[in-house]
C-alpha cells in the first residue's frame, strides 16, 4: 500500500535518528482510538515485520469511563494486525468532570491517562511506550509553551521514565498531520470521535487555528519553527540531516 510506505518513511527515519527501538524491546502503543494513535499502531505493526532490531508489540487503551465507549472495532483491527490488545478501565472522566469539575481539564486528564498507561505497560512487561504525537503537535506544543507559559520548551522525542523504568517514544514526530489524516481515511481506520466535553474547545485548538492562519501568509512557517527547535537542541531535539518535506520551503 503506497500510503503505508509514506507513513513508514517518516516513522523509520525518526526511529533511527533518535534510536527509539532496541533489540528485544516490548513496545506498548497507547491507543486512544483517534487517527494519530491508530496510524501509529499500523505503522509499528508493519515496521515490526522488517526492522533489523526485533521487538514485540502490544496496544493499550485507557478507558476514561465515558458511558457507551465501545472498543470492539479497535480490538478487531488489533487482531488483524496480530497485536495483543488491552483495555485499562478507569474513572478518570468522573473524577475530572463530576468530582473536581475542572474548568481546564486537559492537563490533569493527560497526566492521569499517562499514569494509567505507564502502569499498565509496566504490568505487561513492556520496556517502551509509543505515543502518536506528530510533527504538528511538536510545533503547537512549542508555541503553547511560549505563549501561555513564557518558556522555551517542548516534549521530548525520547523520554526515560525513572519511576516505572520505561522509555517513552514518539515515532511520528516527522509526520505532518495532513499525512496522518490522509492515511487514516484511505486505510478506513476505525477512528472514534472523542466523547470528551472539552474536545475542540482547548488552547491547543486555538493555537492550531492561529498557526494555520499564519501559514497562509508565511508558507513553510511550521517547518521553520520545527527547524529552530532542532537547531536549538530543545528538549532532546537535534539536527540530523534534512527533515523530509523541509527542502521545498528552503529553496
């Protein structure tokens, strides 16, 4: 499938550049049932077939506790990919929206979901957790930190979690969101709409729209910001040759 080749071109390069996979790793893909995590799941399942460093793979979904959540289609996808699938039940939605009544729930929600994911991965004997953050997420996170926290920073391509002795990797950091969206559509992935009441009404969504507006007048803006993050070696990013897709904006 031509679309998968393109996905793998981004993922393989990031995995190699940042040495994300080691011989004998057991990697858990965090699957939220959105387009990003499902694309990563498919890419990692395909990469497992030929990557020179052998690794095991499983998928984990943290069930937030929203009523009516149905992960049966995700389970069928995992079965077709020969990837063991695990669902971790939680009451995160109740804690955040009913008990604490958080007005800005995203930060606490992410922290609680990650905690449940890492604990689940550790219990399954995993050495690594893979998350589906893509190229646009890198740029948006950098800009969010700058605008709302007044600091220069981003998440890391590879992070060692000392409290669980697990490495966290982000193999899609070179892959633009438009390519993720295209692959998910062409592959007919069972993407589930987020039941979260805050979905689409966040600072991240505002930043996404701002960058989209600025990009119309400044072609290649996001690629230049990403390049600045690499050249500044911010939070583990570094320049490793030319990033795919960047050359067209430098000519």
